[in-house]
């Protein structure tokens, strides 16, 4: 099972063996603990639940503490599930570090994109806006007509328009692992990953290799 929870530190750059600059995002990943294993007979699907980042036990509920104490694990702030095909290589209570990955591996990095607040349709979806001439005064960045006429006479749910922009789940697919530092629990992946500095991310083996 190749999967970790981590926090985005920020971007930097390294030089490869040919001297070319490679943009890299550093992630503080792990150590993560296997807190629970989902099995098909009991749960109808197969997954591994990981816990990350030790925290003061007073910040967790009694149920959360009991769930972790069942396997003699420390109080952990974040719990996330990873769907897997098989759980033969892990057992509850195991600790996973960045060393499960190696340079050259392909991974998917999942996180929440930066929230950008309320945005108009031109910025949010790239609408063209209204004409700049012929007497218009305030329609330059307006979305224009949304609905039909008498039938159905309303705007359908889910239509593109102004609203909250960002802060959605985003996956950077098939990115290459460039740095693995087991001593400092650092993982470096090529290019950018979603979210702000300090944002929580999930790293797992790439699905589209």
C-alpha cells in the first residue's frame, strides 16, 4: 500500500543530473499510522484508514480517542481513508513513512484548492461578458441571460454563474517524485499541488501511469 497524509510546505527548485531546473513542491508527509482496515465481508469495500499529526488529546472527542487507543496509537488530528485492492501488506498499528516512495515514482496528490471568495462569472468561468459599445453602461462583465422564456421560465440548478470560487477538492495526477528525505519526513514532487501553504494533502500511487 502506497499512501500518505501530509502538509504542503511550499515550492522550491532543484537541479537534475543534466543541470536543468526542476520546480518542486515540498510536502511534510507522515509518519502516518494505520488506524483501521476496511474489509469486504464487514464493510463491503476495501480501504486503509491512516492517521496523521499527533495532537493534544484534549482536542479530540472521546470516540476518537477510543478508536485510536484500541490499537495503542497516539492522539492523531487527521484521519483519512485510502481505497486499495489488497490489505495484505499492512496491519492495524503499522507506521508508514516517506520511504514507501522512491525517486521516480508517479503519484496523485489530492487537496483543497485555495479559496478565492465570491467571484463573478467572467473570472469564475471565463464568460465573455456583454458588448463594450452600443450604449451599454454596466453589462461589460455580466453573465447575460440565463434561463429560457415561458418554458421552463427559470434558471436550472447547477448553471454556471457568479458564486464562491475555489476551495474545492482537486487532484494533481501522475506527478513525479523528485525528493525523498526520510530523516525530515519530506517528499518533493515535480510541479505544483493544490492548496495553500500548510494545507492538508493526500499522496497515493498514481491511477493513470
